[in-house]
């Protein structure tokens, strides 16, 4: 039984992979705002925080940190940043192995600025090699948040509220970071709310014929990982069965994914982004065309990195009932990239944790990137986010006054 299962995994990966994957960029990184380098240990390249401010920064109502999703980059958020920068101080950065935090893309950017016509970046996914877990990304978030607080405090009031606007994998990283530090870190305590857009609180459900093979294996991996050394509230016989299955499946899958991430094998077995993903990113044909032509997107995901994301999702789900940061959760009901059941599970356990928690379910929508929707939906969502930020900011001011009076 073991060998057919292994063969199925290899077949699935091969079916979703591209053996030859060439990718080029022809334009330098699309910069916006002021660029602030954040120097890191071990002589690593600085993390670049970009900040955009209103005409009168001292009049800004709050400070926002944008956190992008998997395999994209912060440069494409210029229109979003400018929208919020009318009233807020807005910052953004590239997560570890993405955008200008990716050494291969960073080198290509320098070459293009120097006059090169194009640069091949098909191997940009190799920056994911160290990602046995998502800690490097959480560390980047922590550094960016601390620098934003410093920059925010330089503009008049020293205690402006900090908000995070996050998407997809960025929502998982931000929520997981806040959950683990909400009572420990001064930076985390400054965060007064988070926008969660299509958060990666669930694993992908492949649509169409590809899902016939992929989804049972994805669900088996997720089910086994959830039960691995973490008994659920089950009857004893079922608990024993789940533990036995998980003790076999989890190490086996971890081993397979690790081996297929080794040099030599990873070139063959690292999946290229399937074509169906683009169909579900946005409902805007114009935006789809932009994404197809945008070489700054990373088109492959190392299996070790994919497994690290699944592990982070499961760890977060085990503890998410404790999430106490006020949030505004927006998700599509038919999104296969981050299916709605993850958001619904999160809301069921946390909605009552704070009176300012709100949901915006979009049951008829299937696309994933709400901030890149077609018009007028994009502006409607931006306006709803802005209105929630205003409500939460006023609520925070009332909380602060109550504390002072007491």
C-alpha cells in the first residue's frame, strides 16, 4: 500500500510541475514611497520598508502596514498604498524570498537599472530553500512593524494606532505572529486591528478535473497533520485510528517533500503555478493580463516551503481561539485558493473575542485578491475597509480615555 501512495504523490507533483520554466523581467522593480533600509544581522541585505505619507503627515489618523500574499510582492500595491495614504501613513515590505527580499530578483533589478534589456529569474524560487518553517517571514514582519512604529511616532503623536492590512499568506503570517506575541511584544501591543483578506487559514482545494487526484491527497495530508501528536475531541477508537494514520502519513510525506526539494530533484519536482490559479486570483481581465505579463511574481513553490505553510496553518488553527486582536475579515465563498471554511472556522471561534470584530463574507464570489477586484467592487471593498478602520480608531480612542479616567 505504501508504494502506490508514494507513486501517486510523485505523479501528482509531476502533473503540476514544469520541467523547464524560464521567466524574464524587463522592467525594474515598481517602487513607491520613501525607501527605508532596515539592517539585519549576519550581513544580510537590508529589509526595505517603503513608506507613503499624506501631504501633512502629522495629520495622519493612524499608520498601516501592508502585508502581501504568497509569491507576489509589495511593488504592485502602489495604487492601494496611495488610496490609504490620503489619510494614513502607509508602509509595506517584501516578505522573505519575495520581491526585493529575494537575492535573485534583487540582482536582476540592479541589472535592469544599469541598462540591461531583460533578466532571467526562473530560479527565483530557490530563495525558498531555507523555509523549513515561516519564521524568517515572521521576523521580517516584526522588523517592519518596529520600523513603522518608529516612523509613525516621529509624526506628531507618539501613540498613533497601528493597523495591519494583510492578504492570503500574509494574513496567516501576521495573525500567527500577533497570536504568539500579543501579550509579550510592545510592537504587537501597538497593533489595534488587522484586516484579513482571503486569509490562508485553510488548504487549497484544486478545482476541475485536476482536483480528482489532488484534493484527496491534500485532504489526507491536512487531516493527518492536524492529528499528528495532537489528539482531538474524539471517541477513543477514532482517536487511536487517527493517531496511527497520522504517525505513518506525516513522516512519510515530510520525507517525500524534503527529498523532492533536494538539489537535482527540485528542478524537476518543484510545481509551477497551475493555470487555474490565475482564473481565481481576480475577476478583472485587465488585472489578469497584468499578472500574466508580470515577471516579478514567483511562478514556482518549493515543496518544502509548501509543507511549511501547511504546518503553519495547522499550528495556527490549534491556537486561533485565543486570537484577541480586533479584526475585519473579508473572504469569498467560492475561493478555491484559500477556501472559506478556514475563515468560517476562525470566525466561529473568535468573533466574540472583541466587540469590534466584523465579517464581510462574499458568498457568490470566487476570486482571491479582493484588493485587485474589478471596479466598482475594488473601491467598495477599499471603502468598507476604511470605514472599519475609522470605527476601530474611534473605539480605540474611547478605550484609551476610559483607561485614563480609571
